């Protein structure tokens, strides 16, 4: 890791630490200051390590930008902004999925992972279903399907030799999947700082891993 890459990662870690303090204090101004900064760091990190020098890097950068918008839209405690945030994150996952497909997929590994993930997705939906209503009964299942597909495709990249790290892509996608469970618990089941204390490090760790896996 070169010094500039290290500095970006350290800036992101500092911003996430500040965000956790703001979340614990329920400081909306602190959230607006630290969360966009932390998210900007992973977009810049992806660009800095040379994602755009990969044939599939443009789609990855699009995924990072979609996540940036999702992060910003989830700051307000507003139902419409939250729905827009779900759409932004879903588009980010689509960007990652397209990038994984462009990098190359081992169909057996991708299919095997899908067979494992789809029942888990069903368990998650059963957990959330009593707590969602209206348009969320469409948005939440669609989102679960998209992120499970993204993780399955990430698993498929591990069976293909190519630029970037397939194992890094799978690790980042898996951490993202886990972080979304924390978001779902916070928004639909039980509100509490523990959701953010666990979910935010998982989420930003996932984006750092995904960005570094794009290194030229």
C-alpha cells in the first residue's frame, strides 16, 4: 500500500470514528459532516488504486458512487429519503454485479453460492416481513434479491484468473451483505446504537476491501 492509499484509508477510518461518535450522541450535524466524508474516501480510494485502468473498473466506480448517494440519503430520518437510499444502494449493487461479470465468472461457483444465499435471503425476508408495509413490501424483496445476486457473482470471480483480486471482491461483497442486516434491523426491527456500532465498520470495511481489490 503506497503512502497516498494509506492516507486515504486513514482519513476514512477517522471519519467513520467521528460518525460513530455522532451516531452515539444522535448529532445530526455530526452525521452530515462525517458520513459524506467517509463515503467520499472510498470513492476516491477506488479511483486512486487504479480501478479505471481495469476493463471492469468503470462499473465498480459507478457502484461506489451509488453507495455514496445511498449513504447521504439515509442520513435524514425520512421515509421517502430512505426509499430513495434503497434505490441508490440497489443501483450500486448492480454496478458491482456488472463489474464482476465483466471481470469473469466461474458459473459453477456463482451458482453454488446462489443456492446457499437464496434460502438465507428467504430467512431474512421472513424476519423482516412483519415489520414492512406498503411499497417496502416490494422494495425490500427486490433489494435482497439484488444483493444476493451480487454476492453470488462475487463468488464466481474467485474461480477466474484476472486482474484485481477475486477473493477481495468476495470478502467485500460478503461484508456488505452482513452490514445490510444491521441496517435492516435498525430501520425495521429494533432501533439502537448497537446496529450502527456493528454495521458501520462492516459497511465501510466492505467498501475499502472492494476498492483495494480493484488495484491495478
